[in-house]
C-alpha cells in the first residue's frame, strides 16, 4: 500500500461503501481501509471511499488491478487514496 506524498491521508474515519450489496464499513484510517478493500472491487466500480465528512476519496493505482475474463486469475493491484469528486456518502445513502 502506498500514499500520495502530496496529500496527507485522513487520520480519522474512512468509509467504504459497496453499492452492489449496499454495505457500509468504517475504518479508523486510510491505511486500514486500503488493507481491507481489494483493488478488484474498485475496478469493478461498485466500491467507493469517503472521508470522515462524507466527501469522496479516489483510488489511484500505481500497479493496476485486473480480472481475467475467464475468471481464472485476478490481481488486486496497489493503490492509494486521494481527494476525489462525485457523489458524497450522504448522497449515496439518503439521495
């Protein structure tokens, strides 16, 4: 796991929302969220990260995640989190 040296990741809560199964998990730090969230979920565009205030965080891959179309292999890649754009957590949950 790596971090963008320009951006200081949040030292408080990071929320991980999976829109497919409508689940929300809270982690104490960005490092915990990265460690527990497979990159392949992000590539499939069903998992989203949010800072403690609900603003979006974006995953930036330094080593890409991929999934073989025949389902025989995949890799989670290596990614970091940075401030992002798009829907807030509040908008996902209550919008």
